[in-house]
C-alpha cells in the first residue's frame, strides 16, 4: 500500500536526482541541509541547479509516476507523504519535514511503532566494547518496555542498539541516508533483513538512491524528531551524534548521554553533553524516567532487566554482587559475606551466567556494562 500523492512522490525523486549537486553545494561555507530540503520545486532548481535548469525541468516533465510506483512495488517499499494520516505526526515538528517517507516494511508496522514512545540511540561507529554493550542493553531494555528504539543502522552504537531491540521483541526503526532498499554499510545485510522482518527501515530518499555525505545529517533530523529523547552513548567532538543531539534539543526533545572515560577522545562529545546539562543515562530505567517521568514508567518497564534478574537471586548471591560492586577480591568477598571461597566462586559463576558481571583485571570481577 502506498499513501503518497503524485506531487510529493515527484518532489522526492527530484531531490534524489539533484542529490549529487546538493552534495557539491553543501561543501560551501554556512550552507545547511535544512535550508535546502524545505524548498519547493522551483526554489530547489534555482538554488541547486540554476545553470542546468532546463535539463532538470525536463526530468520533471518526463517523470513517470506509474513507473515510480511500480518500482516501489518491486522493491517491496511503501511510501507515505505528509498529506496522509499515516505520516508520523512527530515529523511535522521539523522546519523541513520529509515530503515522503519510503518504508521497507508495512504501513501497519510503521503505524504501530510510531504510536509508541520512542528513544533515539546514537553514538560512535568506532565504539568501545563498554559502549557497545551499553547500547545493546539500552535497546533490549527499552524494547521490552514497549519503547520504540530509533537509530541509523551505522557501524558501532547504531547496530548494537538495533540488535538489542530485536532481542527485546523487534521494537525498532532504522533511518537511512540512502534508499530504504540499499544496505549501508553492506556488512549489515543480515541485520537489515532482521529489521525489515521485525521493525521498519525508513528513508526520505527513493529506492535505489545511494548514500551521499549530506544525507547523514539530513537523516539525523528525522531520527531526532521521531524520539522523545535522543541518547548519545559514546561520541567524539565533533561528531554526527552531536548533530542529532542538537536537532533534538532544537525540537524541544530531551537529550541524554551515557558517561564515558574522560581519558579517551571517543567519549569527549558525550561527556561534554553531560557537562552541559544532558540527562545522565545509566541504563533503560533512566531513559524510561526521562520519557514517562520518575515513578510513571509503564508496568512492563518498572524494573530494568538487571533488577528483574537480581530479584530472582538467592540472598547470598545478592550479597556477593553487592561486594563485586565495591571492587573487592574473592577472598575479601568471602570474609565480608561469611561465605567460603568455593561458595563465592560458585556465586560469581552464576552472576556471570546471568550476564550481571564480567571478569576484570587481576582476577577480580566487575559489573557488566549497561547493568
């Protein structure tokens, strides 16, 4: 099903046709994507392709709406424009909302996902193992709680958050800078297939459109608008993740960040957000509090994943976990809890099996990232 009028469909194809020229224009100082994407057809042609306007107008005159719709059907992509009720209301807050959303998935699934509260999760493509695990736990915990996880299918944090959301029930949306049928990066083809089955893949670019550099900040505004909060898990300064956070702040959405090591450059941007007043995010419970207000989480999200696991532990195992959090050795834990060393080691094995702790330095243990 396609709920997109001919005029909007043509406009989307015009942007794709002009995409390489837009890329060249935006390399000039002080040009902004938002200033281009909100233009009507005549303004867009004049601004982007004034010297080739005859050829561009010929492209519009020869645009075959029937062929464009057949291509959507062939690629199993649906399209929805701002003139239809299925267009996500959250995107109307943008100064330059996409004329058309192309969706790899069904309109029904898109309708379900955008009806729920959403959290946008972004971060570095070259993330640390700690940050990847946090992103995965955030995605899983939020999806389990009925919150839609929005990200961009990029390497690193994006992929980890999508994978976590898929583990938690598939409550996730991927927003691409290319056409929704183009897998970018190509190594994420298996993840992309899972996203199409369980969630949806969105783009404002028609099928077959390749990714250009300006498309990434453009898609970031869509990600920021879809989320009630944008969470930066780990990001340098400057970075595309900070662009998404700035879009969210401009829209009046919440911005949160996961604290990172102060000694590494990959966390400079996310740590700066915290310094400047972003919400401190330690796990899914903090995100739920930001979305629903403290004490008003949905019933399913009243406890984080780790809290639900901990509730099932025997008291002696919970005491061992509490000592792990203090950074104590096996012998020190045994002395503090009154357990034997063998009992402590058995408890540590159970806690590792539950995913609550991981081996640390010098034979000690520490809480798993995100838990």
